[in-house]
C-alpha cells in the first residue's frame, strides 16, 4: 500500500510541477491544486498509514504509541484543504476578471502559436 501511496504522491507532484510551467493561467491553477493535493497526501501519510486504529490515547489503556494514529496530520490536512479551496476560488475569480479585461488567459496577453 505504501508503494501505491508514494506513486500517487509522485504523480500528483510531477504533474503539478509540469502544469505550473505551462503558459496558460488555468493550467497554472490546476498545477497549484495538484501540488496542494500531493502535499496534503504526504502530510497525511506522516500520521501513519494504519487501518482501524483510534486517534486518541485512552488514560486507562495502554500507552504504546504504535497502537494509535497521530491526529495532528489529520487536523493539518483538514485545515489545508479549506485554505486551498478558498485560495483556488479567489484565484479563479481573478482569472475570470483577467480574461474579461484582456480577452485571453495567456500569461503575456498573446495567443500562443499553433
């Protein structure tokens, strides 16, 4: 499972960087989103990939940390998802306003050659 998870993070990260280097602003927006997803998956994986393990340590139970999942990465990823959604929406509004003003979404204002 870790190999599939690592490959997913690598593909999302690589695709995000490739889209960031494209000349159109919509592709840059998609690249930033993909990098955000890759980063969120990476942070989430830092809390251990474990199934059916509680995230909170009981006071009465065992204190072996391998029996529990770490809740901090889960909270960080949840916060990052909300912030990424808000910044993506803001960037999309700015992109639409720019397209309305210039008539194109190309970075330098010119349509690319075929």
